[in-house]
């Protein structure tokens, strides 16, 4: 609230959720607004939980933007490519024929994607494309992959799409709900912060994916227990791929990275990715240490929690991108949440 007050001139809200890797335990879930279930809540109050999906009292979701790119790079590695492989950043017009999808026909109108801050035109390693979050490079990467494989890798990690207009009010997402299209590589389908935290937790846990859980035990007065939902932890991403992704996402905090302004104390190894949705409808930062995954989301505060207008500069923030408020809030939270927690390194990895 210190960064984004519940009532503000830009009509934006923010949320934060963190999950323990390898267990699925939700350790914290907060947002900048107050809670009110009334039909006409006061400004700064809502009953919408921005961190979850519609079936769990949340919104209909937000576009993750570049927060989705690690799932694309996961498939890149799974198909035998490397972080050092050169990819093109050139801007060009793409058509459906430039892309491959084994499970369905994925079509798109002629498409000329650009980069938020311009640039592009040369070749660079895939790891640098992630570090600098270059859209044109990821469209090129997507053109070399099976789009259905990208959906599979995202699902395996824990990404879930949020509700489409024709879904039932209480609905569990299915893998088939992921939209297969060339522009999926830029994170165009809506999701919830909880699902992004779940996906990044899989990277943090060496490829072990767990369903997020909010309840550990329910005990009756007589001491007997009521069954609670299971985290259903299992190995869904190859350990070497997950560990390579941790190595790649450390670049966000390095010079030239999109989160290089963040400094986690104690020299803790950390990995992460910024995300800014199309037309600035949402902004994100998802980051983690080996012990904790935290996702911060920023969005326009609307009735259903889904942004419909660009989030605009507010207060000290000259721009509302993943590199601005989300990185700052993530850093402030992690400094406190990890206080007294031993520094732990990611598994050793030597890039090819």
C-alpha cells in the first residue's frame, strides 16, 4: 500500500503471492485493496482476489506478457536447443506458414511484432534474448518450435489459463484450454498470479511441480482430521532443464537485465522475469530463490479485476512496466521474508 495505495488517481491495484517450491504451500497472499463483499464497495475495497482465478474468488485473469517467455525457452531446451544458440532479433512480418503446431492448425493474420524499447536487428544468444526480454527474438524462437510443445511445457511447469467467457463459474482449467497461436510466445492468454507462481516454483524446485495449497491440516475437536486438497507434487520438467532455466533467469538481475535495479541482500542467488502485457494492461515480476517464489502483479482495478485500459504512470513511477513497481515491491518483500533464512545456491550448471 505504501507503493500503490488502495485509492489512487490511476485506478490501479496490485497483488503479491508467494509459494514454497517443492511443497506448493502458499506462504503469503496480499493485495493493495481492502475487502468488501457488498454490491457497491467503497473506493479501495473489493471482494475480488487478484491473485487467484475466477473459480477461487479471483478475477478473470491478466495477460502475463513476457512472464510467459521462460515457458517458451523451456520448450527450446526440451527440443535440443541451447542457451548459447544464436537467435535473430530482426523485426519482420510473420504469417501462419512460418510456424508449426503438431496438435492443431494455428493461424494468424500477417503479424509484425515489435520491441517495447525498440532495438533488434542482429543475432544474439537465446539467454541474452531472455535477459533483455526481446520480443522479436522470442517470435523467432517460437518459429523454430512446436507451438503445441510450448503449451505442453507451460502446462507441465504449472501455468494455467484463466476463465474464458464460455466457461462455467466453477471450472478447473484443462490443458486443452491453452490457446495455440503464434503470438502465444509473448504471453497473450490471461492467467492468475497464483498460476505464474506455481509455474516458477517448478523451476525453483528442480522441475517438481506442485498444485498450490492454502490448507495444510483441518483438525476436529476430537483430534481426528478432515482430508484436505493435496499438492500432488511430481516431476514434470526434467531437472537439467529446470536448473538451466534458473541459470538463464539469473540474467534478469545482472547488468543489462530487466530487473537489474533489484538487489537482494546477502548476495543471494535469485532468478526471475519481468512481464508487461500488451498495451500495458498489466505488469508483473516473478522471481525466486531456491526457498521462495514470489509474484507481484499490477493491473487496472476494474469490477472483475481484469484490466481494460493501459495502466498509466503514477506517483514516483514514470512508467508502469514489470521493471518498475513490481520489481521494487518484490525486492522489499523478499528482503523481509528471507531474513534469517540461510543463503542457498541453485544447483551447479555449466552452460554449453
